[in-house]
């Protein structure tokens, strides 16, 4: 009965191993689409990565050259050696939970990575995943460490050769670097751990490691959001204005950092699966749009602010370009000029209307350097000049003159404008602004 039970458990383990490797092989072969000889050669090569004997042989050959880890040094310094620098293998559940996104959010469903000798990372990676397969509530690796005879007989042969293979399997997850170590060319950060920034002893030297498991999860999510058939259907539905059950996620200003150059497997296995692509989400300071309505403080003329408005610049450019085209001196030209200048006066009225929405009295601020007329025109409900209010008609006259001078200043280079133009612009402005002032009275 004991022998029959032993054989039954061993066969069950073999079925788990075969099913696991077959599933992984099917997924790998599905990625090879071609039917040419090169594609067929790739398929044959891929099959070797999913044969138990090949995986164990690779483990024996590369026992000290591959490190299984969740946080790597090679992505930040590709020449780092796994036997001389530390790569960490940390379960997300062992990490402190914080509000910020980090490896702790992965829970238990995450892949460890394999880094080191690029010739072996794929096979050792697949072997590590196989050893994490569960049987009767434990992983195969745990059963091997317990020296379970059924699991050992299912994975390795008996005798000295079998013992060597078993030891290779058990040591797949061992640390290759005996002590905590980094490299002088790796990324380093001095972190103020104390209170005195002038004391070197109050700083800790940190060597950040690349969170390969987290990065790979982010990569898979972005790939799905950008290129999956469901994501494409959701974007098409949005374009057509119809409902779709899947949300559309966009990643503006996305950048890609290549790791490993033409040989991404030299960094790690997961990096190879990403073809070396490392997504960088936009991490930029916000582009602030200043409020359009602000008190005019620390400026001595309203036209210095008015003239910087986008719409005003466009109107001035149109007027200048028209006059530089040397139009014929006729009624049509005169009407066109009047139309363009009137458009600028309209913009000035809009500008005044916006400023009038501010709380009355802002022009009494000591930082307000505007003339009395401009303060009275833009802050009509405030008292000015020691409690004396300026006559509104007189204020409009001065604003019209300021407007005329401002237009001449915009046109003077390269157009020969002078007093005649000033008088004409002031007349147009006084007529328009005076009419609005009388309507508002």
C-alpha cells in the first residue's frame, strides 16, 4: 500500500509539472506568428525552454549566475554582477502598506524576475515558476526542501546525479551575493535621516533598486489599455458616441526607456518579455493657467496687460499686416481700418468688463500704479485721490488718448504713424467708449 501511495503521489506531481510546462509552452508558441523557416527554428528553440530536463540542466550550469528577485540592480547599472551586488526578493505582503503606489499593491499575484547571465535567465525563470506550482497545499520547492520522496522522484532521478539536480532546484532562489552590496556606478541618493543637513553623519546613502515586478504589472496594464481589442472597441464606441462597458484610459506624454539595448535578456527575463521597453508616465509640474481676471497691481499702464492678451495680439497683427500691404487709399481701405481698430476697442471694452468683476476698491492698494483716469475707469465704484472721484467723461477722454498712443506704439515699427493717426484712433475710441459710458449711466 505504501508503494502504491508513493507512486500515486509521484504521478500526480508529474501531471502537475507536465500541465504547467505545456501551458507555458502554448503561450510562448502563440507569440510566434510566422510560417517561414526562421519562425519554425524559433519554435524549436522555444520548446527547449519548457522541457524539465533542459531546465534542470540549465540550473546546474548556471547555479551561481542567476538571481531570482523582485528588485534588481542591473536596470540601473547593466554591468552589475549578481555575485557581487544585491538583488532583493521580497514578497509584496512583507512590504509596509502606504497610500502611495508601490510593490506592496501586487499582493500575492506577481512574478519574480530572473537576472544575471542572459544565456540562462529564460530557463531559470521558467524553472522558478514551476517550483512555485502547488501540490497538496505546498509549493514544489517547499516539498523538495522537506525532502519529500514522492516529489523528489517526480522531478529528479535517484543516486548522486539526482542529488545534484535536487540541490540545483532547491538553490534556485538562493542569494548569489553573500552580503548586502551595491556598486559605485549604480544610482545612489543621499537621504537626510537626521536633522542637521550640515552633518554628514545625519545622511544615509540609499541605492534604489528597480521594482521589476511592479514595473511589469504596469507594463501589462498599459499594453492592455492601449492595444487590446477591448480597448480598441471602447475607443471606437467613444468616437461613435455609443456606450461601451469598458472605460477608455489615455496616457498622454508617455515615454519609453529602452533597457539592455539589443539584448534586453541581459538585464532580466521580464525585461526581455517587454523587449526592453520601460514605460515612463508623465511626471511634470502642472501647467498653470493664470486667472484671466486679476487686479492690475505693480504696473503703471493698463495697456501693458491688455496688449498681452492673445486675442489682442492677433488683432494687432492683422491690422499691422494689412497696413504694411500698402492698400489703396480709398473708401474700402478706410472701412477696413475702422473695422480692425473697432475690434481692438471692443477687446478693450471686454477687458474693462472683466476687471469690473473684481471687488470694488482694489485700485486703492498701494501697489496700484495706474493713472487716476485708468483707476477710475477700471474700478468705477471705488473712491480715488483722497476721496475725490474723477469725472467719468474726463476719464474716458484720457483712456481714448492712452489707447491711441498704444496703437501708434504697436504700429510705429515699421509703419510711419504719428499725430494724424493718433488723432484718428483717439476719435474712434472716444466715440465708442463714450457711447458705452452714456448707456451705462
